[in-house]
C-alpha cells in the first residue's frame, strides 16, 4: 500500500522522502478507465487464448492455428498482426479488435475468437492502478442520459459480455434508463460507467485499484539520484531514501483523498514501470479571447446541466451561447432545447462543411445528432434555436454579453451563460515538460489528434523512455475497442522483462 506524509517540513535531519517510507510496486498505472482496467485484468493472470472458432481472415486463422495452446501473451504479436488494416495506427490494437469483434466494421456481429482464463497466480504481475475518481475514469464525468457514440458492445471489456450485462442491469431496480425498450445496440454513458465499475468488482480487481488518487509528479530515478528529464542533470536526494543501487526507477508522487473524512494526504511510491492511461478528458481548449475566464463562461456540458437543475437557468432565462460544432456542443444544444431555454449556437465552419463531426455520423444510428445538424443547416426550424455559422467569439464582457464576428461583421448580444466546447488537450502536467519531448513532434504540446505520444507499436513503450508506457487516446486510440490492444502489448513486454510474481519474489 501507499504511505502518506502530512508533514511538509524536514524533521530530525531526514528529508521528506525518508519520512514517507516510500512503497514499491513493479508497475504503476496512472488512470483507471477502460484501457487501464483491461491491463489490470491481464496483469492479474487473465491471459487471452484463441478459442478455436474459425476467423474470417484466413491468413490470421492460419497463424492462430500455429500456436493454439499458447496464450497471445506468449506469442509473436508482430507476426500475428502482420497485414491487418483498420482504424488504428497500432498493429496490436487491430489484432485484438479483430479477435474480439471479427469484421466489426463490415457490420458483422459474431462471437469473439478469444477466451480469457481465470486468473492464474503464476501469471500475475503485481501492480497498482491510480485514478482520481471511481473506476471507470472519465465516464463518470459525462452526462449519464446521453447515448454512446459507438455501439454498446464496442464498450465491452474482456471476459464480461456487455449485451448480457446491460440486459440484466436494465431489468434491475438500480436501472433508471429511459431506453429499456429501444436502443439495445447503444447504451447511455451512465450505463457504461456502471458497467466499468462492476467489471472491477466482478473480476476481483479491487485490490489493485486505488481511487481518489491524484498523481502530481513522475520523476525518473537512477541509483540514488533523481534525473531531471528536461535538463538531464542529477538532482541530489537523501541517500537513505533508496536501497536499490543502480536500478532504473520512477518516483510517483501525488495526493490521496479519504472519502469518509475528506482528508487529503500526500503519497510517494517507487516503481520500475509506469503506464500512462489518463484517457480523453484533459484540459479544455481555450478560445484565447478577452473575458474567457469570467464566471459565466463554462467549458463542460455538466456545468450547463447543473445550472438548469439548480434553477439558475430556465425557460425565462436569457439566451445561452454554445460555441463549437462537435458532439459535446450538440449535447449542450439539446440540453437547452429540452429545458426550453433559448440557445445561440456559434461555430466557425460553414453549416454544410463535411469536416463537421456530426456530418460523418449515420443518420439512422445517431438521429439525435442529425437533428442538431439539420438545425445548424436550417433544414429544421426551432424558434428557440439560432445558428451562427462562420462566426467566432472576439470577447466576453463582465455584463454578461459577448462580441462575435461573422461574414457580416461584428455581432454583440447579451447572454445568461456561455458554454465553450471546442475540444480538449491531455493533462500531462505530472510528467517532466508535460511530455512534450515524448511526442512525434518534439517540444510541441501533446495532443490527441495532431501529436500523440510516440510509442513502440509492439510494446507501447514510449520511444527513448525505457519503463514508461502509454495507451488509449494518448497514443491516438480514441475508441475503447482499439485501446485494449495496448493492454496486450504492455502485458507481453512486462512478462518478458520478468515482472511476474512467480519469477521474482521481490515484486511482492
């Protein structure tokens, strides 16, 4: 377990690290969303095996038959994934997805080609999963009643059938879903969050998860000195702190909150391996205009919902300004319309621009998003909705007003609330230099789309950063179904490095 230290001063000649008596774990995972859960499942000894069902890809089928008795963890992933194509840049992600959901992009819904054996003690890699909230990560921060963008089965984690789980949940007393009779192919975000929470419980992973834990710093240590990743210089630390001479270690520091009393305690842990799996929701993108930090300018749909539920906004309120043309902006528009609140929708592209995310969604599957698209284009009318295409915000003023500029010039109006929803960037403030030296474009900010973390595609180890791994949206795999392959690649690499408890008693 972690050790804590509330004393910020040096005592009896020893530094704070000595007082903390740091704990050690061979692997620390930062983030507790679905990709981290899948990794924990594999590291706890639940290894994937080919189950013998014929795969529609005949070339892959032949390779699978070559080592049918071996787990995928024990096989050559580069050989198995050769020639696979799909919506991920990572070959192991494509391999895992085509085994879990064969021909999914062609509309096929056939059984998985993998079985996951019960946790075997001799295959366990000791680890800790640190998350700032409940298991499920950012899924708990999303509007519970909104339907998932992807099919519900694509949210599935290994070893727990999503369709069966959702059917059972919707028939239980705990369910408050309004979609019990319809939308069996899609689930609400709240249902997915509950599914992930139950996964940790039902797969007996709770002992690995430490919730309400915020990581604030990851530093590389070599021998008995901290190495500054930005300058490469050594930083002196107390020699009594570490007993692992010559080891290449990381020090992970942060704050743990005790829910029962609300107390916050600092902690510090040592590890040989860090996996960064902090998911999609980071820091909201800024417009970089005057007044953006005023209290009535929000960056989350939840802030809008809270204002409505708290009675601060209603049908008699002034107009709400929604900025953006993505899915979150569409959710905000529908939130206002459902509450009969007038909404002004500002977006910089032309209404019929095919680069707008809503335009790329099939209407039959996502009718609620296409309704917003039709409103944006003027194909559907609503007296409470006003679209302002090709407009950009110039400034917000303290008197609850905003100035914009469009094709006809400047535009000024009074509003009750502004919700700016123009995407986000990952929050990697706990890494040296915020990880800028770890992307494809050196010294540029890490971003989900334009500059993800650069990793070895078959191990997910960050290039030139031994022992530091990344998975999920941080490496460009923004969908759950593709982020799971990273868990397989990381597990294989950690096993090859000899971190299984049965091979190294010092891991325990």
